[in-house]
C-alpha cells in the first residue's frame, strides 16, 4: 500500500551512506505523504546494508504504526514535530556528519562566508538552544523538534532548510526526501568550507549581503535562473527533475 513511499525513503537512507554522511547506523531519512497522512522512516538500529523497503516503517502523524514490523527510528518524534509545524516540508534527514556536527557540538551557527553557502542557504545555518533537563526527561526526541521549530520562529524553513541541534547534530529538510538529502549534502560541505575558512582567516567578515541575496535568488524562487526550465528534457542541477523542483522551492 505504501510501496512507492517506502522505496523512496529506502533510497534516501542509502544515499546518506553513498555521500558519506553517516557511519554505522547514525542517521535517518523520512518522507511524508500529505494526502494520506503517512510518514515513512528508517527502522531503528538496522544496518543500511541489510535494509530493504519492507523494513521501512510507516506511521501516521501521531506516531501510530500503519505498516511495517520494525521499530521506527528513535528520532521519529522529531521528524513528526517538523512535519506538523511546516506543511511545505516533504522530507527530513538527520545525520551526524562530521563537520556539521562539529559546529553543533560547539553550539555555533555555520556562518555564511561565501557564495557556495549562499547558493543553498539564505544566511547562517542556525543552532538551537540546548534541550533542557526537564524536556529531556519528559520527551527528549519530541522536544528536540520543539527547539528546532522554536529557533525558526523568525526564519523561513524554506530559505534555510537545515539546522544544528545544540550538542547533537544536523537536521535538513526539503520539498521531498530527495531534496532533503541534497540539502544535507550541501550542509556538510558548507560546514567543511566554513571550518577551513575560519582556520585560515578567523576574523573574516563573511559574505556581503548583496552577494548573499544574488546567489540565493539565482537558484531559488520563481525568478531562479540556474539549471534548465521544466519540460526541456534536460537534467536539472541535481540530476533529477524532482530534485531540481526541490531546489527551486528550497
């Protein structure tokens, strides 16, 4: 019944391994079918190399299992909190990719230091506050979602499709799960570049606002000029038309 959704989530999780964003079982990807209110997510602790589409767990937005015999990822409540808060989000990725996690552990946002960053994120990638002891005891994973949503109270999650959870690691999202994976790849790369830049030039002032605006606008929104227009038969800037549409939206 949820075959297409489960296959897409399986492929997204395997893509995290391909792109070097996860080690062991440290990460997960999910997708939502808004029409049916169904969320598919990686099963908890299952090695990527052993995973099949049948292992992908499908739940509703309250976390009740709809399909699958496995236990869903322990990060499921965080994913659900973001899906409930942001109707435009269609896919979510959580990893412990090395450079992004370094910034998260340092409780430091990833600054926008160059145009590579601005191509994907309209400004710094923010860091949340720490989850409190009370929140941790009550519902740690659910409150992880809470601190993310709280951090975006004055930010557009479509313009900055990623966050660093303090002391923990990164989450990224997109219009679909393929877009979420692409944003997770971009996030790790800009974190790596930022770390190297700060090592070379600790006092760098960052990217001027006019260049940030120009580079972000080239790839995002109705006036984007990067890539090929829909219907031309050309491969988009992420290799698949669905991924190109995700980038145009995010």
